[in-house]
C-alpha cells in the first residue's frame, strides 16, 4: 500500500490547453478515492499523471515519501483498468490472467493456484478455458480486473471501468470492487463521470471542473454542504436548485430578492459581508409542497415519476425549481402549489466564484 500525494500539479498540452490546473491532492493508503466530474474536467489526465503515463508540466508526484515524477509506469507498481477491457484475444482467459505472474518468473504451480484463486474471487472460473472474443463485455471487464488484481500492485487505477457495461452487471461489479478493496485494503483511484458510482464506492471524492479540484471530501459533506455551487448542482439526482438573487444584510438578516417578486430572508447571520448578488441553493428534497405562514406559490409544469418519489418541475418567480416529494402529494401540470424551504438546508454561494458563503 502507498499514500499518493500530488503537489501543485499542472498539465498543459500544446499550445495552451490547461488540462490540470495546480492540483494538490493526498490519497491515503488503503482508501478508495474517486475523481468525479464531467467530460473534459481533467480527471483522466490526473489519473494518467499518477500512473506515469503523462508527465506533469509543473509539480511533483509522490508515492509515500518517494518522488516518482520521473519514473515510468512499470517502476511505480500500479495496476490499471480502463473503460474498454485490454486483453489478448488469441489466448485463453487463463493465459491472460497468468501473464503478469509469468512475466515475474513465478513457478507454474503457483501461477495455477493464483489464477484459480483470483478467478474464484471474480466469479469467472467457468470462462478460464475460453478466449476473450467469445465473452460479453461485462465478463471481459471482470477478466481485465482479475488480471490487474493478480499482480498485487501498490495501487489500483481504474478509469471509468463500468461505463460500457449493462446496468445489471454494473451494479454487480460495483459491489464486487468495493468488497475487493475492503478485503485487500489496497489504495484505489476510481475515475468516473457517474456520481452514483462515486458516491457508492468512494470513501472520499475529488470533484473536478476545468482542471481544478473544487472540493475533496467524504460523500456526506459533498452532498449536504457543497463548498461550490457546481458541486451542489453536479451531485444529486436531480442536483441542487440554484437561483441568482440580489442580496443585502438588514438587521442581522440576509434578505434575497429577484425582479420577479421572489423574497426570502435568513435570520441570525450577523454582520456577514455578501456581494450584491448571491446564488440561493436548495436541494429538491428540501423543497416542501405544503401550506404555511411563509409558503410561496409556484406553478407545476411537469411531473416526473422517480420510483417511490416524484419530481415536480415548477415555475417559481421566473425561475425553474424542482421539488422531490412523496407520491402521496397530488399535483398535476398547471396546478398552483404552495412552496416552503427547509431553512437549515439552504446554502448561499458567491456567483462570481461559486464558493460557499453561508
């Protein structure tokens, strides 16, 4: 096991494309850490820098206390699994998995024992005699994972390994990966654009945008207290509602308004300084459709069914607002409904930086 540390790493591709922008990140030994973000955010380039497949333009990469910035992938003892399984099509599954052990000159009886052990772990013993081309992509990805696992690397690097797999197999492999990581206690870095994968698998997640890490935290804090409005919007299904408002502090209250008549106050903020504009954030499950003294009005545009919940798409003071409510709340398109917010779940952001204010 190793601890991975990126020290102010930047990667610029010619002529001036900044793929990774001054990233500092520590990945503790024995943890599964997710790199999460949309396509083009820099997560795969960051992964390739850790693996040694790319050299940073600036900054250093450390495994424990060793500077490995100039070392090749084979010198870092990393095992990599990519979006599409990389296997030799002309030899059997058994031979594909055995290849790393044979490269280390391991005795054949030990090779056989290890291949059978890892095949049992991955549930692929029945395919050992078959060639990869005869298998569906989900099984081939299991073989690729087995080939990586058998090497006993210092760290596993997984680049969107479940993206092209069907949903049923994806859930199965997600569970298997987490079980393996816990059993082996190995460090794993998992790149994905799928928040469900990251939230399910990772102990910590680095959310990336435009080459930068916006927040690196445990899943619970990413969801409940995003430090940036993009994190609030990107994580969640659906993501956080964000409404830009004019803002002022009056008698210890933060008063937010918009030109369409929206007005909302948060008491007890003291003398905090806020810019003239703020972004009001609230997650859809904390938008309540119920009457009360402070209820506002919204018009239902669309009702989206989501299992045991429904998502109401509302028109709200010139803004779009989503409410995630129980099935028992009876609302139809065109209805005017009362709307209240769970006050302690409101988050306030700076619109120029996206950073959390309150």
